[in-house]
């Protein structure tokens, strides 16, 4: 299982939120400095969320994403609603483009845009698939939705339980197990607080990567320690 460090961008700064709430934003550093630190520790990919874009429902940090992509390969999400939004991040150098709300509203349209570099975010809130920067829960059930994604050719999903994100309370193992069993390679996110959490995730079939944010910023462990623990 691979570890992917996270950098969330809000108005040019790297921040961490609590359960996706903008009013709970905490500045954790300068994005480019953090990316260089993770690169020095051996990271191979950076998870970036354009929070400003997510709240505005259009890309915001394109120039900064381009600068980050010059340091490490980037997977980017936040505010992607159209083909133009996707292409903007692609042109900024992103390796993977993460879509959430767009997939729930027009999945067939997304398929027509091409899935080679797309990760679909299946964010779970109150047991349902969350949309609109986690501010709302749709009527979609997570597991049936993931099964539909698989049938349409989606190659990878990202699963975050909103209530766990930024809490350092441990991942939602039950939901991650249910979703990963569908058969789509899964990136786990939300609540990771310790090396033991990572080790438990690594034992779940179908989970290929785990995104870590707050635990790295609070000093619970370093990226280098996480890599070593999973060897």
C-alpha cells in the first residue's frame, strides 16, 4: 500500500479542515515548502485539494497546482464541474484528476470525457454519497454507486468518510472494507491517526493507497516513518 501526503489549498495557503468545514480551517504551512519536504522524504505522489475551487465550484489554484506538479506528480480535485475544468487541471500538469459531484450528476458524460486519468471521489456523509464540497448528502448509496462506477470502466476511486476527516479518530474501516470489496482499486482517506491505522488499512484487499494529512502535520508520524512501517 502506498502513502500519499495531502495538501489542501485555501486562498494560497496549505490548510487542514475538520470534517470539511471551512470555518474550521487551520493553516499548516506554505504549499511549495511542504511539497519539497514530502519529496525529500520519498513521496512519489501528492494529493492536492483546491478547496477554494471546491467552494466556488470552479478551479482556483491553477498556477499553484502547476508549481506543485513541478515538484511531485499531483492528483488534484476540487471544483471540477465541466470538461473545461478537467482540462485546466490537466494542462496544469496533474497526473490524476479527481471528480466527485460531476460523477454523481452526469456519470455517463464523465465516461465520454475519458477515464484514463480520472479518480472518482466517493465521499460518504451520513451513510450517503456526499456532493458539493461535502456540504450536502445525495440520495446515492455508496456501494451500489461504486458498482455502477466499476461497470462503466472507472479505474480508481477515492473514499473519504466526511465525519472522520481531520478528526484523527481512525479511519472508517467498515465503509472502506465494503467499498473495496466491489473490486475497484481504492484510495482510503479520512481519520488516519497512527502507523497502526496504516497497517490495518494495508491488510484490506483492494485498498492500494492511503491519503494522510493531519497526522503528518501534527507530528503523529512522518512520511518517512510511514513508508518504513509498510515495508
